[in-house]
């Protein structure tokens, strides 16, 4: 975060961009806390469902979330919309 502050990017924008990037990869990782539960539910209806099949099933959703998140983050930066009360996209370091 301090490096991005030196580049003029606020900590709030850094956090928002990180969360966007992290959100779509969580769908695709077997380390997700709910992955075994989802796999168990899938196996109820399709006994041949495995880890690879479930990841292949989730790939289009992850790609769609990635595109939508990147678009929204880009719009926030381009239009310089506030991220919240008192939270701006850009940061001006004190002199």
C-alpha cells in the first residue's frame, strides 16, 4: 500500500482493486472453505462429478466476474468516483 501511495493511488483504491482480483479467483480454488460442500452437493445429482469437473463448471462464471470487476474498477478510476465517505481514488502525498 505505501508504494501505491507514492504513485498517487489511495489505500482505499488499492484495497478495492485487490478485493476485485481476489473475488473471482476464490471461485476457482479448491482451497475455498465451501469447495468440499459444493462438491458434495454436486455429487448428489452427478456421481461422476470431481474436482476438475467442478472447476471447469465454475470457469465461465469466474471469467465473467473478472470481466465485470475489471470494468467496474476501470470505470471508478476513469471517472474518479469516490469509493466511500472521504475515500478518493487518487492520493496526494503530503509535502
